[in-house]
C-alpha cells in the first residue's frame, strides 16, 4: 500500500465516500422501494469496513502530521456526512 499517510487517507476517503453514496442512493432505495435487502447487507458491510479503515487512516495522519485533535475529529465527522470524505479529499490537495 502507499507509504504516504495523506495519500492513503485520500484514497481510503474517496473509496469510503463512494461506498456511502452507493449505500444511500442505490442500496437503500432498492431495499425500501423494491424490497430487495441484499444490497444493504453487502454494501453496508463493505462501507462499515471502509469506515473503520478511514478512521485508522485519519489517526495515522494525525500522528504523522501532528494534526490537532480538532482537525482529526473534523476529518472523522466528514466521514459521517454524505460527500464529506470527497470534500476532505479536495481540501487535502
């Protein structure tokens, strides 16, 4: 994997953000409109694992780049919001 913690955070954040959007805008409508719940189970599990990796990546950047607790918490909160990791990715450029 990448050795640069910021590059790793950007990559994981982008993938995690896309998984969250897929969960919200594909899997959830399939579950509640078409009664197909398998998408939520599969995409939900993938998103959960990616979110944990995202938190670990934020903590790694916090340690290596001397981020403040507030900045790290802001990055974690961005991971909870739709499009948040994608916006954070742009801010890390």
